């Protein structure tokens, strides 16, 4: 890199005013692609491809809750893998009956939405983020996207 002489006529004096920035006039946002996991999640929050994924907080969990209630097919089978130390890596085959109504409990961003189901003929509650649904199940992508959002944004 070389340095050359600068012609004084090429310089503008600093007046102390903010520089005028040229504003873009033709911003074209790529359409959301429903084969892209991030874009499917953006669609839930009415975002564009230029927007980052929404953070996990009560308001966004409430939006995701309504989306899952509207789109999941209940009941469905899933493996529940608790993430706490007491579970020792155990997996439970549960039948998911519903989501716990978000207005009926104190939502914690770490756990997210809570499912209600049956395990060995007993009622059980669990964080949806701890479920694995078989690929051939119609709910697989919905749960997988939710888990991705929780891990990415949480």
C-alpha cells in the first residue's frame, strides 16, 4: 500500500455537521423460505429474512404457544428426555395430550412451554423443549423448530 500526495482541492473542510448519508431506495428483502428452519420460525413472529430470531421471553412464548396450539395434532407420542441431573439420561415414552395453558402458570424462559401428557397411566408435565418426536410424525417439524428456537435464542 502506498501513500501519495493529496490535492487540497479534493478535500472538504470539516464543518462539524453530521454527514448526510444516502438512504437506500431499493431494499429488496428475500422472501421467507419455508424449507429453512430459521425462516419458518421468523414467519411465526411475522419477521422478515433481514430480522434476527426473536428472543425467548414471555411475549414471544405466548405467540409460539398459540402457534403450536393451532398447529400441533394431539395426542401424539414422543420421547421425553429430562435435562436435569436427577434423570441420569433416562428417556420416557409419553403421550402428549396438550400444552399447559400459558396463562395458568408462571412461565420461565429457561423451560419455555410445558406439555401435559400420560406416562404409565399417570399424568405428567414436561418442557416441550425436552421432547423428541419421530421424523415420520406430522408434529416432528413443529417440535424440532421450537426446540431450535429455544436453544438458539434461549
